[in-house]
C-alpha cells in the first residue's frame, strides 16, 4: 500500500491564526480537492497532516505533497523535512524551491536564458513607473501593488512595508495584457504541459487572485505553453505539479511573471476538465513513468476562490 501524506500549511495551522483569508480559502480548496483525488487511487492510503508539521524517520518510505507559500522559507523547509524523514516528495525539491521562490534570482536566471520577463530589480531607480512592487519572497499577491506614477510611490511603499514589515521587496516593470497560467507535470522522464488557464485578478492594483477559467483559445494557448516550457527549462529539481504565471500581451509580446514550485489553485479547474485522475498523473510522473498527455473533456470550466 502506497502511503501519501498531504500537508497544507494554512489548514495545518502553520501560519497561525492570522493567516490571510485569501490564502486560507485557496489552501482549503486545494487540500480538499487533491486529497479526494489521491484517495480514489487503488492501492493508495492518503491522509492529510492535520496539525503541526512533524515527521519522524521510519522504516517505510512514504510520499508527501507539501502545499505551502514560499515566504518565510516555509515551502522549502517543509519539503526538506520530508526528505530528512526518508520520504519522497510529490512536489519540487528544496533547491528548485529556493531558486524559484526568490523572484530576483529567478529574473536573473531568465535573463541569462533569454526568457522574456518584466525588467526586475531591487531598486526603484532601475524600474520607473508604471511598475509593480511585490515581496522578493512572497505568494498569494500579498503586499503587492501597482504603482502607476511617482505621485503614488511613497504612499504605496509605506502600505506595502506595513503589510510586509520584515521582508525584502522587488520592483518589476508593469506589462499590460491578459493574465494566464500554465501548469506542468514534471518528472525525471518528461515535462507535460496541461491546459492553459486565464487568471481572474482583482482590478484594484493589488493583483489578488480570484479564480480562473479554462481552456483559452488555441493560438493563445500555444503561446502560453511555449513560454511556460521555456520558463522552467534549466531549473533543476522542479517536479510534480508546477505552475507558471504569465501575461499574454495584446501586442503579441508575452512575459513570464513567476514560477510556483507547488500545487496551485488552477488544479481546481484542471481536475474538472481532465478525463483522468490528475493526482494519479502527478504520482506516476514523479515515479518516472511515461505518462501520455492527459485527455480533456469538451467545454469550459470556471472556478473561484
């Protein structure tokens, strides 16, 4: 019997009682969905980690899916604890989490590989408005602001610092277009892109994630998939379900925004459209099986959080 533990940080109480409501909603939705899917797999015993994260090294190998934000080094640390306890990760390895969770380091990697992305810097002087201020190590659009002009700069920097008092920030050039995401299944033998999705973001300059829909029109889906594959290339240790956030430009110029080295909320829509059990595909892919491209139901799926 294959043992699978599913850990989601907000539901397990790892972020305390002050966890942002948006992260809590997304976390609960992802945990419920992926746990239910794992429990449908024959020969699998899947259960959630319902309290503080604590693993002891034992004689039996187990798999673990860690769902946690990248800030405070939480996702990387919890993933390393799985390995230290003799478990196998169904998500990305710690070195890949460290590289992609650092948005400034990721931008430098993309620059070196000629992957189109917004100009990214640690100083305002290097990226004039319109620009996006966000935590260097962040998730869930926390403390993220669109700064349209110099008049807004001081006020919004103060607000961001209040929301994120102990963290570093980066500044990215604002690129116009439609927000999209591509999830990929990555294993030692293959990288399989899934159906690209639109992202529904708040229109208040905070880029709060509110849900999405899929599929997107074929020509745009092809553009999104090509860019997502370029974005993850050359990053060692990405595995399992990995999300890439993009902006598809109305002028045909697209930009990679960030990589989420973990399960993302788009799983909620993809599992409804996929004819196979998406959690089983994650497991098989990480185990090194050659998994044929998933088949998809016709129609459109919209989801909200």
